[in-house]
C-alpha cells in the first residue's frame, strides 16, 4: 500500500488480484465517527465486513450460540445488518439496527418460532452489511456524509461438552478386616487421594461386558459416630471417551 500526495490529492493506493484501487484520505486524520460529526467527507452508499471463520480456538468442540449484542453509536445513521452462517447452515439474517436504535439483542432462532433455541456449530462466520441513509435529518441533513456507526458486536455462546457417561460408586468400609492387605483406613485414604493425585491418570471401569475409560472426579467419606469406626465412601467417576 502507498500513500501519495501527487497532484494535490492525498490518497492511499494498493493493488489486489490484478487491479489497482485508491481511496481518498483526509489530511487531518480522524475516524469515521469524527468524520460524521465534522461533515468533512462523503461515505460510500454501502459496504460490508466479513469476519472469516471463527472457531474460538476450539475447532474440535461443538459450540451453542445464544445471542449477539450490537451496540450502535449515538451518531449511527442508515441500516446495519448482521448475517451469519456456520459449517452446516447457509447465510441467514440475525438482526438489523436502524436509525435511533439502542443496544440490540439478536437471539439465535433458526426455526423462527419465537423461542431462541440457539445455533450449534463448530465454526461460525459473520458478515456485517451497512447501507447509508437515503434522507437526512435535523442533525445531519446531508445523508451522503453519514454512515452506520457500530461500537461493538459481541457473540454470546457456550462450549458444549463431549458426550459422556458418569457413574456413582458406593464403597462400604464397615468391617475392620483387611482387603488385599489394606485395612479400611488405608483403603479410604487411597480412594480419597485419587481426585487430586499428582500422578493423575485414567482408569479402566468394567461393568459386565462394557468397558469405560474414566477419571475420578470426586470422592467423599461419611464416618460413623461414637464407637463405630466404620465409614462409607462415595466416588464419582466421569467417562472420558476417545472420540
């Protein structure tokens, strides 16, 4: 890209795909919001911004989009449209912001039934389509010097956990006899250490003909009172499948 003042015009020049493009630049540098307030430049009648594919740095996980929040600036004029598509859906209009709009909340309602059930995806892509106002108003009478002005767009979503199975095991330690050379307290201490074991590992759980790869998520011990030294352990196991 080259910025040139040749011939008295202050312009940016660049090439793309075999074509040359140029854009006039105001000498007193300012952003679009300041340009609207000062009325110093004219804007194009329409434009668009494409986000590119977004997977939130988690390409292997499914996500569930809840809604998008769009915040326009006070000097916003014209029409702003937020479109989206995903790895398994076509482009769809999520919502529109027009003149005088406050903060807008656009729920993901793919079937259009009025309830925002959300949109699941691995990646999502947004397109912002902006169109200039066709008529002016008392504040900005010249519509060619106004433009849609959006402060920010935020997508609200959650990461969906992988399909899994959980188990709850109850281990009675009522008798004082040893089991495999370990007494009740030794057995209890070992089981209680599994969730925070520094050498954490996955374990094999076999139930009938089914085999699961699990980790110990939680262990709790309930002791009896008085002269009864027995106890009961509850262990929560969470499957971590290789999928």
